[in-house]
C-alpha cells in the first residue's frame, strides 16, 4: 500500500488529439489548440497542488465521437474512461475523480462524491490486469 491511499498515486491520461464531439472533420489546423490539448493543460494546472495525481498527455483514446476524452487509473484499481468533457470546466473534476480512485480501498471510484461530469461522461471502466471475477 502507498502512503497516498489504498490504490496509490493516480494518473489522469488526457487525449490531446481530441476535438469536440461535433467537430470531427479532419483539417490541418495545427496552429489552433485542440480541445483535448486545452483540457490537458487545464488538468495539469488543476493537479499542481495534488501530489497524489499525475497528468499524462496521450494521443487518441479512440473515443472520437464523444471527445474530449480522458482516462483515470491507479495500480491495482479499475481504469475509468470519460468522454464529452468540457475543456473549460472539467479539469478540476478529473483531479477530484483521480483522488477518489487513489483513496478507494476496493479500487473502484465511488459514485458518491464523483463530479457530475464524471457520472454522465463515463464511457467504460476496465478491470485491473489480474482481476478475476468470483462467480457463483
């Protein structure tokens, strides 16, 4: 166990190639920051005072029709993928969600306390690598 909580340090992975869900046209707008990149910058800023949260900029979570997207994971915990995020508002929500997951004794992000954008924007949750379901 880590001293930061049962699941340990959380990582927020923000897709920097995401466009808005309504802007899926491919253009060469390299001079204009994409919504995903703006969300990544804002999340890095929001996590500056959260020693138990790191932010990683990644390319493509494959959730283009519901972007901007981000994933939150911890070792030995479920990974959560979110979409339809607002680059101007949801960075603090990603940090709150990461901290909730880092403190979760069972490796599952609790519903209670989860920001609304992480409730309505949940795309999937993926079990830890060595997870085994105990079926009756």
